[in-house]
């Protein structure tokens, strides 16, 4: 059976929105694993993700205060059906990101990150897949708010898809 994944970051609740759209909550509840790459903003949102997720892999971001930093790591890892994932909030400037992340995450196949609110999907020289799902609440200069859906199937990352958030 394939594993259904949801990737998101930079939710900034309640600063950027009062809540996440039902479209995203539904996706979270139906996913096998949810990745959150930081900037939750409030611990109550982490509580809600823990309640609604089958499995949650999250990290703190630069806008997360002491309680979130106490409860979440700066970097998290998981092996899902042979695919090695790492999650971190910041990866630094876009220029040189792939080479820099190859060095920082040599044991990962996929790196999920956030911070910029800019969707990103590239592969490093060493084959590391770098995924930034954007933000579901704060599009900044992007055309829409976003998150990502993906699958792990047969030991491979498959069907990575950027999803546009529909406003409730």
C-alpha cells in the first residue's frame, strides 16, 4: 500500500489566518504521515495537528516561541518504506541550496523545508530531493497559498503535487 503524505510549512496561525482551511484539515486527517516544516506560531496548532494526524513529523521555525521549541526539534528524520526523509525550517539562500543541503543532509533522500513561503521542488547533484510546500496561509509574492501532497510507493517518492489552497 502506498503511504499518503502531506507536506506543509509556515502556517503562522493565528497571525496569518484564524485557522487552516477545511481542504487542508481534510488532507491532514486522511494522510498517513504529515510533515510540518516549522513556523506554527502557536502551540495550540501543534496540539490540533497531533490530534488530527495519523503520524506527524514536525520541527520548529524561526517564528516559533519557547513552548514549540521545547516540544519540537530543529531537525527531524524518518525512514518511510525505505525513503529517508529529513525536515528542517531554514536552508539559507536559494543560490547554492542544493549543494549546501547535500553536505548538511548526506543521509537523506528527501528534504522538506520551509521559511521562504516559495514552493520549491529540485534535485541536488547527489540526488537529494528538496521540497518546500510554500505556505497555506501567507502567499507573500506567490500567486496562491499552497501545500504539497506526495506518496511513498515501493520504496520510492512518487506523485509529488503542489496543491493550491481553496479559501473557505
